[in-house]
C-alpha cells in the first residue's frame, strides 16, 4: 500500500474508523449507592455505574448495534455536580453519571472488520469517523470552549459537538451534497456532471441566472442547517458554542456554505483546515482528515481515555512512532 511504501514499514495492525448513516449517539443516565462504609467513591463504584448506564439504554435503541465509545459527560454526588473529571476518592451516599454512547450497526462493523482482517491486518480498535477527523480539524482550545464539526458528505451529514474537550453529542443525517447536485440538475435542466461543477462555482458561459442557482442551492442548504439547528436545540447548545461551526467534506466546497452556516446557526463559521504541523504541504485535502486523525489518536493516551478506548500502545506502534511524529502538530 501507499502508506507502507511511504513509511518503509510493513503494516500489521491498524486503527479503523466507521462512518455513515449507521452511526448514532445515545445519552443515558444512571445512579447507584456508594458501596464503601466510609462513603468514599472507588473504581468499583465508577465501573458499576458505567455498566448500569449502558444497560439502561432502551433495548430497541441498542439492539443490533455495537458501542464504539463510552464517554462520561458528568457526575453528581448527592445531587451536586462534580466539577472534576472523575469523582474517584470523593465522598457521598449516592453517585449519578451521565454518559454518551456512540454506536454503529453491528452488521456494518462486522463486514468492515472481516474485510480488514482478510487483508492480513489486525484491528487494534475502532472509532467513529467524525471523532477521528476532529483530531486534525479542531484544536484543543476549540473543543474546550464549545464547537461543532459538521461534515457535509455526498450522501450524509455528520455532526459532532464538543465541550470541555470531549464529544457531548454525535448525529448523522441522511442528506448530503449529492441532493444539491440533483436539485441543480432538475432546476436548471442540465446533466448531473455539469450540475456538480456548477454547484462548486464553475458557472462558465451557461445561460441560466446566478440568482436562480443561488435560490436552488440555498433551499437545500436551508433543509440541511435546519436539521443541524434542531439538534443543537435538542441538546441545549443552540447559539452557545463560542468556537463556532467547522465545515468539512465535499459540501464544504460550495462557495456560499460558510456564510449560510453563520446566518442559519448564529455562530462563527469557517471551512476546516487540517492541522498538519511542519508537514502541512504534504496533505492539503480534508479527505485525509479521518486517516490522519487515526494516526494522531494512536499515540495519544489521554484521548483514548477521553473517548472510552482501551490503551493499545504496543511494540509495533512504537516502530512507526518516529515516522508519524514528523507529521504531528
């Protein structure tokens, strides 16, 4: 493969990412009585309540799905919010937890795992594509302040919301930039190939008016950002993400999308740029965001903990660490 040729290293193991309409974020809350007689919270209490939180998800929501990430969002002790990352060592009588579970369709994941393993590569761990992309599209400061990364793909739109440096919500919608292409083709009576070029700003010498084109594009963008806005309202973050919205994917290349997002969501808006460090000229296309994000994640112990992933650093990972480090910011 190209990665093997570039690095000079034979790839035996890999992190992989799952995307698409099968991804879903589920939030659950659970509580438990603290076990020790002296009321001190232990690892056992945290493990127990985390398991109960997952078990509390409605069967119809979790059936035929696999949990990729188990992320604690907040803790309460005797009804009071814990401001620290973990309540370990604190005292009280009742512990409450709120968690985000990012899931995918089990059948889709099994097919992907089988394909990768049949190529002779062992899968170290699996994570959601929008979260992987965030490692090279959002800074730590942006994740702490509050931000939303929106990928406008061909068939789907994915969004992941960050706050306090952790994902607090993830959603995928069955609408994408291909829908805009189809609208243009129908509205202007032109072939799909030409409609795609027109969508991205290549007007050329066509006879149709720019006003009509803008109306067609904005009508579909309105549908898209209404879905995004409604989800932000649902989780109580509408107009409350100081770092704003970051746009990626093929739909991010539409000339009017950045300003439209700003007006629709009343948030700062920008097209993402990959944080490629000293080697930024090597990869300019955000198409590589997920793959590069997986590399960054592979060497970040802190992020594995934040995302509910196991610590998978091993000897084979250390072999290619020197090569990857050249690209890290």
